């Protein structure tokens, strides 16, 4: 309006698998924002309506979006006004990056996979996860994707040749996305107690570095983060391997060229996923209140839609790093 940007919305379309490998076309709504002095004038609704029209013209079966449960404006706009229905409540797990590196257990071997190897393992082991993207190869080849690593126990007698698609009895895998390359975050306001906490712990750490205290980074200046995606594991003792991989990613962030900027490592997993017990995170920084809502855009999708929203998830959730 008069050369002032007053509202923005983004959307992406892709093919994903749902409910054990059926492929559907989905449209993701993200980045909806209206300038605060222009809210409640119908601009947000117009943007959503136009994006849905674009989805429909591209034969999209379902539109979906994510928000925080406590964001009443957004929940009300999507659920009450546009008829979206809640279908997942994933957890966002956040771990601060410290300059003290983790010592990874010497019994764990960590190896980087080639893109083709990673793609083949993902299709085989995560292909049935909800929202697994059919273009996983494009994600893995994207310049923001820093690589895929697998972990297994040294000397595992059931050793697998990952390159040929063989896996040991216990193994874990994840990929890393450098979100800091495209946008930075910054804490707008910090409470006095948060400031005091940050300052006092970093002071103690400077005086007693031998204690290797986990300090809270400075979030008041812009910072980037690594996003771990495609976390998967198999085997009764694979939880430790997941932890080992997460520690490896933390160390990678602590040692990277951009280490002043990468201040947190983040991942998002299904709310009921027991993976969260193996992924190091600070409760203080994490959120268990993410809310994903969905809407069928075609009549034929309506039956499947009620299954989506009424049955509890039976497969893990794949969170696409492009939508973070
Ligand atoms: C959410 C947001 C985009 C809404 O934009 P908007 O232009 O004010 O929305 P509209 O005027 O089209 O409102 C449409 C409906 O949304 C709901 N709504 C919007 N603001 C609301 C609020 N503050 N409280 C409760 N409901 C609200 C109402 O149902 C409203 O319908 P009504 O006006 O008939 O009651 C805007 O508040 C915003 O930019 N918030 C910050 C960023 C954000 O949270 N984005 C959403 C991320 S998914």
C-alpha cells in the first residue's frame, strides 16, 4: 500500500507420501505475516485465499500449515475461518552450541554417506513416514544440505555396507541443513532473569573453563542454526547412536568457519516420537507446542482426510528442512 509492504505469504508445492506410501500433492503455507498496523482488515485472509487458489490451480490435494498452539490469531484464522483441522503436534528440540565439544564414545563409528547412498537409505527406511518428500534427492543435493551421516557400533558383527544398502543391527542416520545461510534469528526481548542467567553462566565458564559448563549463547544478536532432518534409527541399542550423531553435529557447529553465527542445533520430530529421549536438547529453549493443520482442497480427498485427522499417527513424521 503506497509502496509500503503490508503483508506477505509463501507457499510451496510438492509430492509426499502419507499413510504408508500413498503419494499425494500437498501445498505448504508458510511465512504469513501482516504489518501490525494493518491487522484485522482482512489482509491475512486475502493472502491465504490467493495462495489456496494457486494450490487449486496446481491440482494440490491438501494444504497444510504450522503454527504455535498459543498463536490465537493464526489458529483462529486457519481453523475457524478457513476450515483447517489439527492433525499433528510435533516437538521442536533446540540445543545451544557451546565452544566445549562433546567427547563422542569411542565405541561409535560415524561415516559420511554419498548423496546416492543417503537417498537410497531414506527411500527404503523413511519412505513410509508421513510427509516424506518424493524429491528427497533434491533436498540432499541442495547447497544448504551439509551432508548425511550414519553411526554404528565399531566391530558390529552384523556389519552392513551402507553403500550397497546393507545395514547393521543397530544404526542411526541424519542429515544437516544450514538454515543460517538463508535467514537469521534474534531474540527481540529478553527477561531480566534470562539476561542475568546468560551473563552469570558465561562469567563462571570464563573463570572455570575446566568445568565445561553448558552456557547459553547470546541470542540478542542475529544468529543462524543447523537443522537436523531425516533422523532415523533401527535396532534395540540405536538410541545411543542417535545421541552420538547429535553430539557430532553439535561439534561440527562449534568448529565450523561460521561458528560465531551458528548458535543452536534444531530438529523437529513427531510429538509422540520416542526419539526425543535420545536427542540432546534444552527444555527451556524447545517447544512441544507446534501445531500442524491440514485442509482437503479436493472433494475426493475428503475420506482420506478424516483418516489423517482422526487416527493417531502410526508412522514417524518427516520434517522438510525447506519448510523450516
Ligand atoms: C495471523 C495474522 C497473519 C492475521 O492477519 P490479519 O490480516 O489480521 O487477518 P484477518 O484480518 O484476515 O483476520 C482473519 C481472521 O483471523 C482471526 N484473527 C485475526 N487476528 C486475530 C486476533 N488477534 N485474535 C483472534 N483472532 C484473530 C479472526 O478469525 C479473523 O476473522 P474476523 O476478523 O472475521 O474475526 C497476523 O495477526 C500476523 O501477521 N501475525 C503475526 C505473524 C503470524 O503469527 N503469522 C502466522 C504464522 S502461521
